[in-house]
């Protein structure tokens, strides 16, 4: 057999690059293979990277111009009916301090920047000539011997390693190939994400969203924006653009015979959204399958002899109503897999007995702890009441409460009772409240 790497990483997204950075810092010899022309070439649009792991990988990243777009110090949750919007709004200078708790990113830019940082770590490592980032290569097959993963095949070339870290993304064909996931994931557990990046002059953007310097806003939407389809919307501010889109339940989308792009156009035309994106020019559009955060979507196992599964390939994602967490889960899982690989190198043991420590580390981290703790919230968000009756009721109450007319004004309690009666029932509201209290 040819000389082996300590590890091969398949995929140059956030999970794969986080694993690579950890391996480079640990002086491991590794090969990272990315099918795009560069890391980030196949990733479009962007989102929010939450948490503090980025500062762990790139200390004082906030002092650089590149990488992230804006730090998040303004959060907004909006409930919508067809013509109104009622928002819960929170802004605090507590979030102005670095390391930031959340930063908006454009993946093509961010992934390429992080790849540069990985290369710098390789150059500073004990094996600068024995670790590589190889792009524009498609991995076609996982190589196995005696039931253990030993490497990968790309075209006519085979590469061998003590272990393989699969960071291939949600379309995890290699994970399926080695039998850790079935032929398909039930459509209950996946959604379609549709996104646009809309260019807007930086000064106008900062004025419109009341931003200072590199501060930024995130806005999640529940209700009419999804056109009666299970799901919700989002809007994030970048340096001189806006990321806007929807995440729509695949099963419900098929059932109701609606197209994601048409729903997105309707969402953008809603009065509250149209005001925010006025004069912005669409420069990028994408649609792809994403996990819903249902823990039942995880592969049968996240490791086997000679292999570990990380990031979206493992369906590590959570949307419990507070934020969509996926990139931070990818980053943490990549770090933990790389640490497990280095531990296995010291032991000289790459069997599942040792690589199971990756699963144990993931279970001990916030990733799987939160996914388990907030499963009820995930299911709650997908109930029909949450994208119809509840937002309609809240907006109905808002219209009554904020209307000033030359007539006697009713008490707020009476307005609320009337709104509840028109859109739902006290009993349904009590049941939903109890579920929300337990799940959150």
C-alpha cells in the first residue's frame, strides 16, 4: 500500500476546514479534498455563524477585514399575516464585544478565507510538505479493506489514510455508500432552503437598519411569508448586501403543490419585507435541501472503523425558534473529529472502539445536548398552528392595539380575547403554551 496520511478529509466547507485547522495545529499529515475550484466555490449565499469556536480556530479574527461580514448585536423575530407584521426586537451593546457571539458570513468568501488560514497553519506545522488542500477533485468511492475504511478513490487515483473524515454536506452519497445511512432520508426530516443575496449600497444599508460600523441585524419570520407552507423566513445583513430566504418543509411543499421560488417572491413582496429590501438588486440565488433539526435524521452511527461523519453530512442542525444553528455545529463537529483522529494516531488504533470517542465527545458537547433538549421545540415549530393561526392572531391583536380612532378604545384584554376567538381557541392556545413551556 502507498504511504498513508494520518487523515483524509472529504469536503472543504466549514466542517472540513475546521477539522483541517485542528489537524494542522496538531502537526498531523492530512489531505483535504474539495470538489469545487476553491473552498467555498460550491457554497452560495450565507447565514449566521453562532458561538465562539471561530475565535478558537482563528484567534482575534475580528481584527481582520476579511472573513465575516458583520457581527450580530440586533435580533428580531417577526410574526406575519398577509398585510401586517408584529415583531419582538432586541438590541444590546453586550454583543458588541469580541469575540462575537454571532457573525454573518457569505460562504464563498468565508470558506475561501478560512482555507487560507488553514494553509497558513499547514505552513507553520511540522509537516508543511506532507499536508495538502486539493481542490477541483471529486471523490467517487470510499476504499475499504476487511470492512475498514482505508482511503478514497478520485478518478484513477487512490489515496490512503489511517482514517477518513466525511464532511461532504447534506447530499451525503459517501456516507450512504458505506452503509451509515439509508438510500434516502424521509421527507419529514428535510426542508428546501431558498436564498437570495441582494446588493445594497453600504451607507444606505447601515442607515436603513440603524447599523454602526460592522454591527448587524438578523430577522426571522413566522407566518404568511411561507404562504401556508410549513416553514419560515430570514433576513441577515452583510457588509453591503442582504441575505434573504425561506426554509420550507419538503413534505408540505409537495403536498400543497407550491414552488419555493414563487413563495419567495411573495415573501419579498410582503409590506414589511419590501420596505427592507427596497432598491436592493438580486445578485445570487440558490436552492438546496437542508435538515430540519429532527434528531431522527442522524445517520445510524457517526463513526465506523476508519471513518467519522461531521457537519451537514451527519444532519447536525437545530432550529428551536431562537436561531438556525448549522454552521457552528459543523465547526464544533469538525474540531471534535480531528481531535479524535489525533488521539487515535497516538494510540495507533483507528477501529470503531477508539473512533467512538468522537460520538462521546459530540454527546458531551452543546451540539447533541441541545439537539436532544430541544426536539420538542423543533416539532412545535412544524405544527400548522405556528405558520397560520398563531401569527394571524398576534397580528390581529396588534392591529387593534395600535389603531387610534375617534371612538371609545377597548381594553387590551378584550382585544386579545377577540383575536383569539377569530383565529384559534383558548384550549388550543393553552395546549400550545404548555408545549412551548416544556420545549423551550
